[in-house]
C-alpha cells in the first residue's frame, strides 16, 4: 500500500535520540516526517505540512502528549495520534476519550511502530476515526 507523499508523520518527543531514531526508521520506509521537541514548539511553529499522523511522547516538559492530544481534539483536529510512553500508567480511559489510536510502550519494536503508523495513515473511506 502506498501513502500520499504529502502526508507527514509528526513526531513530538523531548528525547532527541528517540526523535532521530524514529524519524530515520520511518524515512527509511518512505514516510515523510517532521519533528518537534515539545508540543509548545509544534504549536509555535504552525507547520505547513499536511499531517497524517501524530506520534506523541506522553511525558514531556510543559504540555504532555496527552494534554496536547486533548487540545487537538478540543479544537476540532481529528488527525490520528499514537501515544508513546516509557512508563506504565493508569490513563488508558483518558487516552481512549482523547481519541488515541494506540498507546505503545517504549522501547517500541520497529514492526509494531510501522504497523500502527500504517493503520493511522490508511484511508478511512469516509468513516470517522476513533
């Protein structure tokens, strides 16, 4: 399956090594990416890219990934989002209410990440996303 080249995967993670490795992996499979070190940096930048999916770290200084996702949903943005966390937590119902497509635990296997990104970018045939 091919994905529209104009759709970018937006990686927001405060760990530069994680951002760089995820970006390199996705780009090696032909995906376009943009990345930011925080939700605030993304909001300040107002990127022009057409974002097809967000990869959001849960624990970041300032606005957390979950708070950012809730902000997106509250402003009407329904772009699919995948939450990533190193820590187990009890926020699964809040993730679901915010509309996270998946919650992945670090370290994430390459195939697992690719599977969820492909799912996030798959055409929905007009159906609404979770």
